[in-house]
C-alpha cells in the first residue's frame, strides 16, 4: 500500500514540460497544461507525493539499443518529412541503472531529489540523428515518411551528472551502435 510506503520512485516522462521551441528544460521548467496525457502524468506524480517521500524520475524517450524505434523507418530507407525539432532519449539500461542507484542511495540514508530528469548528453534534431544513422549504414534515404513533429525541447541531464551518475550510452551514437552493426 502506498500509504505505508516510506519512499517512492515514480517514473513519469519529460513530456510534462511546456517548452516547444527548441529551448532547454530542467527539473524546474514550466509544465504543460491542458494535454490529457500530461494531466494524467502530473496527477500520478501528485498522488505519489501526497502519500510518500517521492522522487519523480522523468526519462526522455526510452529505447532499447538492439532495436530502437527511430531506426526502423531508416532501415526501410525513409527519412522524416519533419526533421528539424529536437528529440531526446535515454537508453533503457542507463535509466534502469540510475533508478537502482537511487534506491541504493535511499537505503544508505542519502537525500534524494524531488524530481530528476533522465536524458543522455546529446539532445539532437531528428534530421541529425537520421543523417548519422544513414551514414553509419552507408545508405542514402530512398524516400520520406510522414511523421508527427517532435516536442522540440532539449532536456538537460545536468542534475544527475552533478549527482555523480555516468551513462554507459552518453549519446544515441553509442546506444544505436549495436542495432546499426546488426543491420549491416
């Protein structure tokens, strides 16, 4: 029962931030309002905060290095029609490692932050990410796909870095390497 919990770690999303113009966001940035998905995330965060000491962990786009979603259309030869917005990501292993370390630190009596964004060190535009993937694959785009515009924000990971966390996959390059190698 949540009411009996001493500490909670609630996994939310960086989608909660209002920024849409390519600017940087951190844990104190303004939040979006009126989006039903964001409202549900924020209601979940608030519920946990009411019942236990809570650290809200907000990962950006989680991905698996063996099969990242954004690589699928590239392997089909398609680039994004809308590609100028920033996209943010964190490898699932890095996100899991930070959460495990937070639990350990809490167990040892260390003070944890109320909110912590999880993102790699390299927010990048969709176009830059796709161009890198195509170069690594030694291919050229054969067409374009329709896609939704990205949120277009850059998520700062300064707080977890200041806490001493390091990433095994500091950018999409290291994180996508396995999938790109397997595709060759």
